[in-house]
């Protein structure tokens, strides 16, 4: 009887095992069918080359960057450059000093606007007077990931570059990761606000975008390199009155942030925070090591660069930006998502021109235009191989330390090639009309489908 009961239990166990085996086999077959269906050659090609699928690469790369930045923080040595000086400068403010002449650190006097003081005062408290460098590194790693998310959103919305370019944009630059999590410069803070503003401008939220843009300027003045194209965009999209209102928003932010210092000693604040005549040290220049130091410091050389800057801005504004920005509002009303291309190209070009003719570029300035370089490269008709080569040579020039005459020459050569490629790819009247018709047609078709 016991044997019979055992055989019966064995049969039940065997049946149960077969049942679960069959269930798991069914689940596996279903999963394999779905995987095979989606992991086709066509879908893989889309994930790599189709700009519509950029969002998938963006999500994956955000998670990859979180891990990569954590690894860098714990495995690559932190280098002290300006962090300690930042903390010393804001410490004076926190102790009640509002005279910019008296706010100083180991690297010299405070030369950044009031927004910098407030933000780094917050970091002063969060990091135990700046002593907890590890926490500061993680804060900057978080800032990097958030900035990258804003940049990816611009690239996904514009559909300008294939998804594989986002890999080059994020994971492949040692210098950019170093600037963020190993050096703790203030440049990344300014660029975070800047890319936030660009996202708002692309959505047509001009006033909020102007607020963030001015916040970025209040951290570091380099953001003003975007201002010529932004002013042009204001005029073309909002008219004279709208432009005046946006400029008023920008000015109000600067006045309110600078109020404690302006009320105490306005001249020292304006001279310290917005010193356009600041002299840079030759030993740190990345772009002009091919010149003798006396030429680098010569005021006539500086005037020549300003003249070249104004000339290039005028040429691009008249021959490229005007045609781009003229149709921006029309395409937005037709619900064309990629219309943001018409805004991003002038803004990125304006900043790039400023970099090309800059009196001096330091290593941390790389983040001023690094994330816009692929967009600019893919706005030209250069073959893809040349675009990738150009980006690689720029990375090489910026990673040469200390800078040499050949690395500076290589940097200028790459700048010149990209600048000429952008200029000669400016839209003609015929191409502009064809693009307008195509975008308006796509926009109307999308509107019909949604209705």
C-alpha cells in the first residue's frame, strides 16, 4: 500500500514537472519569437542610424554615464585647481563682505557675477566649507547627467544626427568628464542653465527661457557668445516690442541678483563681474600657443580679433541665420517638431564663432561648445568620415597638455574647416522654399492624423 501511494505521488510530481516544463517552454518560445521579431537587421540599423530612435540611445547612455562618472570619481585622482579658490571667494560674501574688491581667493580676485556667488555659497554649505570634495564631485556628476539629459533632448527633438553620434557626445571625451567631476569648474554650472534655456526656446517659452539664459550669464559671461543669434531670434519671432520685453527680463535678473553688490559698491561689482578687458595668462592658452607671447598680449591683436568676430557675425546673420529664423514661427504653428533646427543652428553657430576668434581658450572652456560640435558637423555637407575625423582631431587638440604650437595650429585648422563648411552650406532661396514646403506638408499631415 505504501508502494502504491509512493508511485501515485511520483506520478503526480512527474505530471507537475511536465506541466511547469511545458509552461516555461511556452514562455521561452514566445519571448524568443518576440526578440527575433524586434532584433532584426532593419531594427538594429534604425537604432544605430535613424535619428528618430535617438531617444533609445539617450536613455541607455544616461544610465551608462551614471556608472561611468561613479567609476571615475573613485578611480581617477581629483586635481585641485579652482575649487578651493571658489570657496574662499564666497566665504567672504557669507561673512558679510559685499565689496567685490575685497572678495578674493588663492587664484586672485572674484571675477564672476552674482549668480556664481549664490550657487557656490550653497555648495559651500553642502560640502562643509568645501572640505568634502567627494560630495562635491558627486554633485557635479549629477549636474553632468542632468545637463546631458537636456542636451539629448535637443538632439532627439531636432533629429539632426544619427543615434551613434550620441555615444561620441557623451562617453568619449576624457577632457569633458575631467572638467566636471575631477576639476569642479564653474563652467558646467553656466552651461546647465544655458541648455535649459535652449530647451525652453525650442518650445516657444521665450520669457522663461530668457530668465534661465540670464541666470547662466550670472554664473559666467561666456554664455553671452550665444547672445547675437538669440537677439536675432527675438527680433524675427517676437518683433520689436517682444524683443524689448525679453531683454527687460534678462536685465531684471542681472539687476536683482547683483543688487546687494550694486548697492554697496556698483563700480567694483561691474568691473569685477563683467570685465571685458581681462588679460589672460599666455601659459594657459590652448588656442594661441603658435604665437609669441608679446603678440598674444598685444592690444592690436585683440582689436583685430574683435573686428573678425563682428565681421563673421554679420556675414552669418545676413546669409544664414536670417533665412533660418524667418520661417521658425511658421513651422511651429504647423506643428513641425524638427523646426527647432532653425533655432539651434544660429545659436550654436554664434557660440562657435566666438570660440574661433577668442582671445584665449583655457582647457575648461571646452565645455562651452563641445556638446554642440556634432550638431554643427552634421549641419554641413562634409562626408561622415570627415565629420568624425574632425571631431577626433578637436578632441586630440584639447587633450594635448600643455598646449603646443602644433596643437594650437590643429585646433585653428579644425575650426576653420568647420566654419567654412557651415558658411558654404548656408541655405539658398530655392532650398529654403523647398524645405518650407516639405516641412509645412509634413506638419499638416501630422495635424490631420492627430485630429
